């Protein structure tokens, strides 16, 4: 069995779920965590952040419920309003980091979200992935090359398709997957204890 975490790097609730994901993964080192990118801001939803009037109110609720941090640099992006969130670019970044360090995917996508939500860095820029790689002790050139490769775009779209195949309609969603058996463990917000209770039911013969 494995845990499948379907998230979007530009989803505030996914950022808020990082603490729960970190705790669940630490409690269950025997369960691999597979990270799958969602496509929240693609197509006609690829718009300047100022077009989404609900963002600040949603972030306040996320911070209150989860303790997630939203940094000053990110707040300036919202105030300016012109920044465009592109989930396909972010998914290419996930694909690159996952390719270079597959066993650290969950850790690295949480670092990605901090880069955006705390440091205000664009997840469309190669320089962001260079910085993330250097912080994580990875080969920065290899990560940037993987991000810029055509294969990364194909992998991003494959992730979107996989999330849809798994029945995911919103982010974040945490699933327990055992062969053809798919069990939802969390959607949107849940504590590690709540996830554990649902996971125990799955693990009990």
C-alpha cells in the first residue's frame, strides 16, 4: 500500500496541509508517499492573481485552521495582483524534483509551496528550482535541466490525468492506494490524528 497525495502547488489549502502530510509521513515510514500534481490553474483559469478576489480571505481561514505561514513577499504579490499562477509550470517543477530525488518528493513539494507562499517566488522560473535544489543539497543543474525538458510538460499532464482517474475533484486529497483499492483519507483539511484513524480502518484486516 502507498499514500497518494494529490495537490496543487498554487493551492493554499495544499500549503496548509503540509504540516499534516509531514506528520503522517513521519508516523508511517513504511508507507511510501507518491506525489501527484493537480491542475488547478490551467487553461482559462490561468489568470492574474488579482482576478481571484477570494484569495486573501481564504488565506486567513487557512492560517487560522492550519497554522500555515504566508510571508510578506507573497502578500506583496497579492497586493500587486499581476502575478499569474500557472499550475502546469508548477507541475513541471514537481516532475523535475521527483525525477532527481524520488524518495524526497513529499519533502520537496512542501519546500516548493514555502518558496511561493512565504518567499513569494514564481514556480514558473528556473531560478526558483535552482534555489530549491541548492537548499536541499541536490544537483541544481540537473533539476533545472529536468524542469526545462519537454518531458516535464508531458509528465505534468500525465499527473493531471492520473488525479482525474483517481476521482480527485479538489486539492489537497490524500488517498491510501492498495492495488485497485483507493480509500480517501483526507480532503482539504484534516489533522494527522484524523488521517491516522481512517488509515487504521484501512490497515485493519
